[in-house]
């Protein structure tokens, strides 16, 4: 992080102060005037260094990263919506109804996501060291109506307040990345372990940093019509789950567990949040080689590689010993931690056959980390392992009996769709599955 030590020390004071509050949420509201001493010290530093070129460069870099991340988020939503449309084509038999749904989805994508993407892309190219502060101030003016609710507030807030607060928000996000790394647990800041004395009794935690549901721990929906975001332990309270587990996956796991298709379920928690007390209020493609998915092929040892002639993304599928592993290799691969390693995603499924029907006994999602040399070999060799860093699991199902097909929905394809970006390759692989 290109940040001066004095500034970093001030930001870490805020981080340590915030961490002392049980109900603290990590998001920082940059539009409110600072009233705490730890905030005021950092705000005064920013004011003093506001014209410093190094600070401007840092703010510009962080803002561009934020814009780029938002663009990618919108693109993923568009792709997911279009993929759902393709799937629904099989279900909506009436042509007129499908055409109507197709128009609705495309219009929704265009207005809600494609238009903002173009605006963000334009902004990304226009902002520079000279105008970055003007952009932040303009954003304040664009949303000024939010703060015009009382006469008192309009006297308190100003463009300068917004500028300093927004810079502080950006900088704090970087400190959180350092203090709470995304792909490992910083045990120094493992606040769940500090407040949850039952964590070390869990073998899944010792092996994979997961918490297994048991007679005391259940996956629960604490609010009406909400997603099951929490593990509830009746001995202690609510455990917040890791944000990398999509809501749709949690809901599906919850329903499968409720219907007794899942026996053992382990989930990754947010280890930087203290446990909350029980009375809390919850808040175009080609096949390189191999065969497409079919239940007959599950009986054989078949490595398969699919690749896209448009994006150069590839999808490896390796079936052997009643185990099937999917790994997605993206042409625009993701480099993490200042370029130290490349990250891919894997879904691993184990299955069995009974009376001609196939069932999933195990399924998990994990991130794999490769050095650049390892990744270069992995693109060519399905057996190449990622050894640069310990793999990270987000959820794990064991000793279960999940039908491959439930109400015409392929369970394996469902989980793959929630994590993988190459929806076209997934649809191609499963094209023969009825």
C-alpha cells in the first residue's frame, strides 16, 4: 500500500477503536462530520496533506479500483440474468410469454446495469490527479437532497466535509484489507474466536476454518422473509457468515438441510465479527476434448476441457473415482495480493448411484491459489496443483444424499452457476441433461 506511515498509524487507531465495539459495522459513512477524536486526528491530517501529490495519486488509485469493481459487479449481474433467461427458455413453452420475458430482462439489464456501466467506464477514463477531488465534491452535490431533510443538517454538511470524509472512507477500506485479509484469517484480529469459546471443539474449523452445524448450531433465518445469513448457537448467539457465500447458495443449502437431503453442513464464518448476543435484532463455445455431462458419463473416468472462442476462458472437468471436479480458468484471470498469486475457483462433488438414480454425497466450493509458473502449467495440465497458498473453502457438505435433479433443477449446475463466470461453458456442458 503506497501510504505514509503517519497516515497508516492514524487509520489503524480508528480500526482498533472501531474493533472495540461489539455492534460496530465496518462501513464508514463519509458524509457525516467527524465527532470522535480518532477520526478528527485523521481528518486533520488529510486536510493538511490535501494538496500533496502522493495523497492525490493514492486517492485516484483507490477510486479507480472502486469503479472497476462496480463495473465487474454489474457485468456479473447481467450475465446471471441472461443465463437465467436461457434456462427459463426450456420452462416457458409458450413463445409469446418467453418473448415478453426476454424483452423485460433485456430492458431491465439495459436500464439498471448497462447504462451505469457506460457511465462508470466514461468516468474511469476521465478522472485524473487534477480532477479527482472535484469528482468527489460533485458526487456530494448530486446527492445533496439526501441531506436537506432538516435546516440543521444543511448547515453542518459541506463539500469539504464530504471530500475529507470520502477520502477517509477510501483509506479505511485499505486498512481493513490489510488487517482483515480476504483469503486467510488474521488470527491477531480473529474476534469471533475471542468471543466464541466453542470454536476449537470443531474439527472442520481445525482443518478448513469452517464451522459445522450440530445439535447446538443451526442455519437460521432471524428475520421474516430474510435470507439465512447466520449460524445460531443456542449456547451463545448469532454468528455472521462470510460474505463470499452468495445468498442464493445459503438459501439452497438451508432448504436442502430442512428437507433432510443434507446430513453434515459446514460453513465459513466472518471471523472479524464478534458473536452477537441471542437477543439481537437481525438485520460461442468449443469443446477441446472430453464429453458433455450425462449420467452415463459419471460412471467413467473422463477429463474434459471446454473453452470459449470469444473470451478464451476455459472450464476443466475431471471425473474419476465417483468424484467430479470443476475448475474455471479465466482469460482475464484474477491476481491477488499485489500480484503474488493467481486465484481460481473449484467446485468438488462426490456422488453415488442407487437403483439407477444418482445422488450427491459431498459438495464444496474453494479458492485455489497458483504461482505464475504453476498457473502456466495448470492451463495445460489438469493434474497441476496450486501450492503457493493454502486453499480456502467457503462451504462443505458431507455424508449426504442430495438428488442430482430436484423439481427439474440440476443441483450441481445450480451451485456452479452461483460461483463461476463462464455461464456459456456451463450451459454447453450440461446441454444434454434433461
